[in-house]
């Protein structure tokens, strides 16, 4: 067993998130790297103690690596935001990764450097040894289990997507065939997100996208390069969110019930696009940056790299 300490804004959601991660045996809310002895929540709340709301994550390294934990942590924070996550503001909500084992320092620093390079900006995430950590009061432990309606900067959708992503990853682990992977990925997404109208893949075949495995009503079978939302995501090489399909020039209406849509490129190991993941909803404005982030992680599971 090993432990790493993540400060990611309000600890209620961060604790709940890591408690759902496979390979994590325990996630505990606390206060880290402050300037006093054991503080109370109220003292930390004054923002004068130097403590950051932090979650101690204890994990089995044979099941999940520190790199993977850092990558999951980055998916739930704004790593550029200084002393602010969601609506919560103050030094107690700063982000940081604190290690108790000096051997973890290069791993954390490398993960942060890679993210910084990808974003093209320095991160606001502190990378420091753990100086102190005090467990938070009992009422702050498992807060979102005790208070399902409790405010948190992480949405319920984030927790749901984490479960889906883990389920798909585990389920597909030993299957090398891309079509079989896409077929079960569509089925799992459709089952776990029943609000989706259509969930499926189109695959690149020459200058067209050809319908692949999907769940939902029948759909058009071929889409040209640059055509519709799918062909545009392929051409532009990026995720496209369409809040209202009627406002998207050239949208291809496979179903008149579809009101909004998200399309995410699927890439091969060399970065070239081999297809797209397309999801439609009967509601307007059904997709946001949380969907984009997690569906990109899911799409990354499709091609064996
Ligand atoms: N609306 C898509 C076509 C595919 S269906 O939504 C399943 C598009 O405009 O590319």
C-alpha cells in the first residue's frame, strides 16, 4: 500500500471521486501543508492557516500506478486556476500533489510537466513534499454519501463517467478486435447513460465515414469527409459539441428526435483519426466539457495502442 495526497478544491468531491477508483483502498479528507498544529474546519475556513483541503489516497500500486492517479486527478481540476476550483475560492482550495515518499517526487513532477507542456502554460498545481496532514472532522468524511444533494464542484456526471470509463476499460481489457471493442463500448455507454438517444461509432474508410457498432435507432451509413458534425470532427481533428443541431450548418439528421450532439475523434497510436464516437440526445444542450473530457478518455480505449 502507498499513499499520495491530492489537494483539488473542496475535498468532499475529491474524496468521493477517488473512493470510486479501482485500486484505491481508502480516501480520507484532511488538511495538508499548513502552518499550525491540528486545525478545525472553521480555522481552515478563515484562510489564514496555510492548510489546503486535501485527500489522502491510499492505493495498491500493483493495481493502479501513481501516473494513472495523477492523470485522474488532472481530469477533475482546473490545473491553471490559482486558489480557485469551481465556486470555491481561497488558498485552502489551491491545488497540489504532496508526496510522503521522496521516490514519488520525480513521477509527480513528470506528470505535471507533461500536462503543462500539453496546455502550453505553467500549472498552478503545487508539487511538494507533504509537511503535515490532519484528518478532517468525521462530518466531512464521506460527505457526499451522507449528503447526496450536497454542493460540490464536481458534478454527478463526473462520478458516473468515472464508473463507465473503468467498466469499459476492464471489460475490453483482453479483446484485440476494434469492432468488438466499439460494439461493447456503445452498449455499455447506452446502458449506463439511458438519456442518450444514439451512441455509436463511424469508422474512416477512404474518404468517408462508414457506420460502425452503435446502440439506438437506425442511422445513415456513410458520411463524407467534412460533412455533418461527424465529418467536421474528422476534418478538424477535434471534439465538436453541438448544443442545438438546427443551428449547425450541414448537420445530418439521422433521427428527427435528435436535438443536440457530441462527436469525438477516435485515434490510432500514431495520432491519425480512424473514426469518431457520436452521441445524440433528445434534449437541447445536453453535452458540456465534462462529457468531452470523459468521452475522449473512452474513445482512447478503442484503438489498441
Ligand atoms: N448527426 C450526425 C450524423 C450521424 S447521426 O447523428 C447518428 C452528423 O451530422 O454528422
